[in-house]
C-alpha cells in the first residue's frame, strides 16, 4: 500500500510540474505578444494604439486612441460609444514642431 501511494505522489508531482511549466511558457508568450504595440502583422507597423484609458464612473471610460499619428477621444459606456474629439495632436508632436 505504501508503494502505491508513493507512485501516485510522484505522478501528482510530475503533473504539477508539467502544468506549472506550461503556465510559465504561456506567460512568457503573452508578455512578448503584449510588449510594445503587440505583434505586427507581416512585419508592418501597427496603425492603431490605445494611448490612455481613464475610468470616469462605474460604467463610463474615456479612451484616447491613436491612429496614424492622430489621436481621438472616445467615451465608452455599456450603452455605446461617443466620439468626443477627433484629430487631436499629441503633446510630443506640438513640442517637436518649431
């Protein structure tokens, strides 16, 4: 009876180590995918980026989205979305322009 429980304990330990290794590998892959702008398709630069998210209330969020070097302010809620302002230039671009 003692040998059977030892074998079961070794199997359990091996399975636990396998699951932990798989979780660690998936975590490394997800960090690489989410780093920077994410994975670019076919080596192309990503055109769409979320610059900032601000929680306004329990059901509302202000999201600053950048597309082709132009920023757009959008309010998201459970009922829909509203574009507040479009064509915003980023502060970095304003300072870079002489």
